[in-house]
């Protein structure tokens, strides 16, 4: 039976003997595992035997990134988010761009929260048994709404205003390029992923503020209608990551429950005014260095002093830098 009142954040109880989502005790009859990165994704991009590095440096196979889940919740998530995303990815950008952004958000949030659940017991220093865990209690509480967003799938809750920023870009497929790449920053609540010709940049909890900010600039909006080179997509990821580090607001949400204690609505209250601390070109260049390391670019190549940072998005005259025409 579904437990509407279950919330692991009430008592900070994140155990493997209960479903991570509904809280039901797991038995031989209802037990299953939820692959954080779904099996279809692992199979499509040959991730099954590849390693992923966790926040404390621990290496783990993608196939071993699982969390406890009951069969009912597993089936519901598969129907509501996994299958629609799988079909859209298989069809490519033209089909994916038509997919309801709420579904894309819920899918990214499921992966992000799953990684959080998996990493809760990890020590900052794996060599020291007395080392504190990666997340302290206050940091963990900041992720409570991510759990509620995920639980809304089971409850069938509707969103009033979106709690996320989500931008989808078309990427060029090239044989020498990796067709899959992903980066999740749980502290900044960002998620970037590339799947073939689909590039997604997301902030999972900013009430749409950064997407709205992006859409205020015509030269940024133009990029949504261009075919981007992977290095251009990486540049945009670095921009949003650094911008997210400057985000100084705490988004506010109201949850409306029905008479049966199920979530009926999640209201994301709009943010207004200036929500960012001061931008530093030098700090941004250091962030960009991380995202451009695949192309061998170092900080001295990127930052030219006097607040000058190179870009692969624009030519010197301000026009779009088209790699393919």
C-alpha cells in the first residue's frame, strides 16, 4: 500500500530496506532495484561497464548505481518518464524537442536525486573512517524539494509555474566525438547531458529564473536554433554552472495536498529582481577550463587578462561562429 505520509527527510532516514520513493518495506514480493542511469541509456551508449567517479573520488560501475525501489514505483516511473524519454532520445532531436519539458525535468531530477541517495553514506575522505560524510544535515535539507518533485510523479501532482530552467540544443553528430556525456552538480543543482544530437542544460530548482534570464538576450536565444559543435555546448554548460554558483536566492514553493494527503499541486513562486552575485571573468575562465579540458585548452589559453575570455560561440564581429558552413 502506498504511504502518502512517508518522507525520508522527516527523520533523515535513508535506508535500503524501504523503497526510496514511497517508503514501503521491501519484501521478496515487491522488491526491485532502480537503476539511477536507466538500463536503456546504459545499453544505448555502452555505459554498463564504464566507471563513474563519485563526489569523494570513489569509482563505481554504471551498472552498480542502483537504489532500492518497490515494483509499483518502478513501474510508474517507467511509464511516466523513462519510456517517453527513451522513445524521444531514440528518435533524435526533432522528436525530443517536442517532449513535454516537465517529463525531461522529472527524468533529470530522478537521476540527480538517485545519485544523492547513493552518495549519502559516503565519507569525504574514503581513507579515513572518521571522516565526515559528504553531506551534512543542513546541506541535505536543501534537497528536500527534489524528493518532493520526484514523489509528485507517484501522486500525479500538477505544477503551477515551473520549478526548473531547461534549455535543449541541437548538437552535430560527429564520429570522432563522444555521443554521450553528463555532468551533475548536486550542490548547485545543475544537470548537463548530451545524448547523440541532443544537448540539455538544466537547473533543477531555480523556479525558471535562469532560463528566463537566458531568454532575455537575443544572441543567446539564437543558439537554440543553431546546430552546435560540442565545444560550444560545453561553453554554454560552463556559463550556466558558473552563473548558478552566483545564484543568491532561495526559491520558494507551496505544496497543496488533497483530502487523502496526496500532493495535488506544487506551486513554484516566481523570483524577481537581481538574483546573482557579481560575475568574475577570471573565475568563469577557470570554470571553462574544466569543461574544455577535452580539447586541451588551459587557463592561459582561455583567459587573456583585462576581463577577456575567448569564446567559440561568436566571431569577432558578433555573428554566430558556425563550424559547419
